[in-house]
């Protein structure tokens, strides 16, 4: 059936508040006199409902005190919260197709009001449900209150709790990799569909006439997908590595799909610009790989990967989009010693010889 209703999570799905929440949580820990968490450890341990997370970490502290500490700290970091890439376009996509949109989130009304004003997302949401600690207990009420057909309703979120919520409501589920939980955590929750970001979901829904595959396995394309990969060198001769949750948190080179009607070199230049903000020159095809069902990738896939070497001249600033979490410039030989995904390892090992 066509998707006619979408219930969104907020944090990590439409806005990127992870750094602010992590910093505020560490201030809570400091106030309580316990050790802080690294961002990676926080992403691994944090869960919804958040009461369980705090009870494990701070069993002696009363929840009202913890919440007071958290919200006081979060107000100082609130200005760092930004709209996630592709979120605005996806909301417009829903509006243009008369898809009803709702919000089901643990974010409190105060913080939502500030973030919604900054992003301009409020007009796209028919009804926000805020401050919900356990979304599983609320979704049935939302479906009933708005007379939503579960078979025509999709819940989109970035955490295992979101997938569990969708199952409790009997609606379809979509996991996005733009937020708190990592790919292996989301995969274990068994969503109907898992995508890197809302841009990928938009393409999937467009191709399916607003219908979704019946299972996550069905999101694999029938034939190989032509992709490009870029070994980007700066003026110092170092190569750029990016770390992506799509590749199980491993390091690799930037790249992406070639669009219909687009030349391969144009795709390379576009993908690099979108993912890293770099303008590259002198692309040279150096390696072709047939990548079938890579174990590290977050879903079933078959890529024909065209690897290029190119140059990012001058003092350009690397700015990552939602495709990756970290970046660094390294010597090619040193790059081969990193925790690389398979296709990137094969390419860089060849370049290092």
C-alpha cells in the first residue's frame, strides 16, 4: 500500500542534536562526580527511554535532579543544533504529495520550540507529540486520534526504540543512520527499511510510487549499481579518509552512485563536493572493483566501483555532510594500517605499492 502518513522522530532524524545532548549529558556526569563518556561510548550506551540509561550510570541520583542538570546545560549548547541534510527536502516532498506528517519525540516542548523556529520545520508537522519518554506507549493513541491506517503509516527514526515503537503500533518502520544508534544496532532491531539518510528514503519512495519494499532485504537493487570512489590527495601528498556508519564505522574514501544521464567524472566531482566540500581536479581512473555483498556495508548491495585518484589543491576546508562522521588526511602507507572497509583497503594497498 502507498504511504500516506509519516510519523517522525525528531532528534537524529530531522535535526542533529547529538553533540549538544552528549555535552549536556557529560555535564550531568560531572555534577554527579562520575566519569564522562566519549562520543562513541555515549552512542553505544545511550538508549530510550532514557530513565534506564541514567539508572545504570547514576543509580543514586533522583531523576528530577538529573533532568534539571541536563536541561540547564542543554540550553547553553542549543545553538549548535542544526537541521540534518536532506530533512527539509524530505518534508517538502511529503507536503507536495499530501502525506500527513506527525512528530513523536522525547524532546521537551521548550527545546523543540527553539529548534523548530531555527529550522523552520514546524509548519511541515501536522501535530507534534513532545516529551514522550516511552514512544511505544503513545503510538496507538496517535493512530486512533487521527484515524491513521497502520498499513499506510511509516515511522522514521534513528534508534532501536523507534523501530520497537513502529512494531508496537503495527506500522512500517524506517531506520536512518543520521543519529544516535549505529548500523549494527539498528539492523538488530529489524526495521522494514534502513537508509543512510532521508535523501535515500526520498529516492526509494519516488521509485516505488510512495510504496516501500516489504522487508529490509528488498531494498537491495536487482542489478549492480555503478559507483565512483575518490582517493583525494592534498598538496602535501596525503590522502583523505572518512569514517562512515554505512560501512560499519570503518574508514574509507568518499564516493557514491552515478546518476542516470551523468558522466562518471561528473559524478565523482559532484559526490566529492557533496560529501566533503572539496573541489577536485585531474581525476584519473586507477582501479575497478566488482563489490558483491560487502559484509561491512549496512545493507545488501552489489557495486561496480570505479576508483579515481584526484587532487584537492590549495587550503580547502573539509566539511562533511551526513554521509560520514569523521575525516583525516594521512600518508598512503599509513592509511593501509587503518581500520578500512574492504574496497578502500584494496585500492589504497595498490596505491601504496
